[in-house]
């Protein structure tokens, strides 16, 4: 069973994963508006992943006989100066999420809650990947420096990201 403190902390992370989904959907909408449909597609795939993360926490809380209580999700920003600014923002956001996961891990260790510690290990590794994938695209955008032809080329590349919606329910 979860302690009250841990239950509350895990519920808060459900909120932040949902906020991440909300943020990336807002970024998808930004790209859609700019006609960058490949970038928009990539962000929609990311939205689905974040929802899957939220569901992992959701299911874990129930498995440990806890109670999921959904909190208010803040509105995400809706506008950025450039695609580079979008990825700069997203990359920073992922670093904040990593810090939150680390805090949860510290709490689990402090409470000697080994099951939660084990569960969180997946997220520790996932955050390494998350930061790396945003960083890789950010680096490309920095090289491109707003060049329309190169942006179009990258847009085509990002359109190739697989989007498996079944992942939402089966892996959670
Ligand atoms: Fe996430
Ligand atoms: Fe993420």
C-alpha cells in the first residue's frame, strides 16, 4: 500500500504528464497553423506518449490500492517565436520533468518504498531518451537557422515518426 505522501506525489505526477500532453498538443497546433504538418505530427505522437506516461502512473496508483484524484491542469503557452523556440521550450520542460521524477525517486528511497522505486526506474531511463530526442531536433534547428528549404526537409523527416495509438492502452 502507498503512504499518503507518496500517493499525493504520484497523483501530482499524473497531472504533470497530462500537462506535458497538453503542452505538446499546443505545440502541434502551433505547427499546424504554420503549415509544418510534419512537426505537428511529431508533436501529436509525443502527446500520445505523454498520455501513456500519465496512464502508467494512473494504473500504478490503483495497483497499489491508492486513489487517483485528478487535479487542475494549467493552460499551456500557445505561441512561440520560431520552431527553434518551441523545441528550446520543450527541451527545458523535459528537464523539469526529469527533476520531478528524481524527486519522486528520492521520496521513494526515503520511505523505503521499493515497489515505487522499481516502478520509477522505467521513468528515469525514459527521461534520458526524452531529453535526447528533443535535444537532437533542437540541435538540427540551430544548424538550420530558419532556412526555409532545410526546415521543409526536416518537416518531412519528422512526419515519419510512428504513431501507434494502441500503445496508449496496452503499455500503460
Ligand atoms: Fe512524460
Ligand atoms: Fe516527456
